[in-house]
C-alpha cells in the first residue's frame, strides 16, 4: 500500500481540471484539495456480465463493500489512462490502454474515505475483458473476492427489485453461486451506481453514446 505521506498527487482546478501544483496524498485529503482518480468497470461482452471487487476488510475506506473492478488515485504526472496500473495492482490483470472505453468525468465531493473532505475528479472507464472470473490474481491486501453479475440483474438490484444472483469467487476456492444486496455496495449519494448500470447495459448491447 502506498504511503500517503510520500505519494504525490496533482492538485487541480475543479472547473477546468488544470494541474495547479503537486502535494502529498495526505495533504490533499487534509486540505480538501481537488485531485484526480481512476475508476474502471470490467465488462465481459461474451457473458453479458460485469465484475465487481469486494474491498478487503483491512481497507480504511469502505472495508468489505463491493466496489467497481478497480479504483485508485492518479499519481502526479499520470494521465487518466495511466490508471490501468490499478487493474494490475488490485486484480493482477494486464489490460492495455486500447481496451479502455472512456465513459466520462464525475465530480465527487464527500467526507468518506480517508477521514477528511474528499474532492475528486473521477475519470471513469469500462474495460472489455472476456477472461473468466477466476483468471484474475487479486492482491489480498486490496481485494477479498470478486463478484460477477449479469448487467440486467445489476440494474434490477439498483431498481430496488431485491437481492440478485451472482457468482462469487474467493481466491483459492471455486467460483460459486451467491446473491448480493443493494446494501453490499459502496454507498453513493448521487445515483452513480444506477448510471453505471445503464451504461453497462448500453455498452453490452453495442449502443452509443456512453456517458455519465
């Protein structure tokens, strides 16, 4: 895990995204400065499914909750596409930049995560990857399990239609049938998950444009 007192982030202008300076991750969160993060949702076109990660219970932010396939801070000097390193660091997946589909930019301001005011410019991507769920090699300190769920079932989950069936894979075990509830997901206050579900359905159906 990166040391927040040494990891350098670009501080940005919230309106334009222009880089203003570099500060440590710790300073950025303590001062509530705007910075950039990478979000990626893996979609499996061959199966019509998406991949979620269960965050390790050791994580400071949202322990044990289901999150996108990979998320993380963009370090100083990185482009949004450079965030693909998070897929390698968290899931052991070598996914190339040409597999990324840009979905848009989301402005997030909350008090969750690292205990201070959190102001993020989120760069969201989909990654089309057809490998089976147990072909990933998640890092134990980051990820407890992976969940694969049909995109339509995921949309139903977010439409308050009750718990939905999925496949859960805990490294070292065989993938097994399971269910997830809406409360299993990282909390959102602005409909972000619902937007993701709709865009995933459109992507898998070959529809455009895709945007949040």
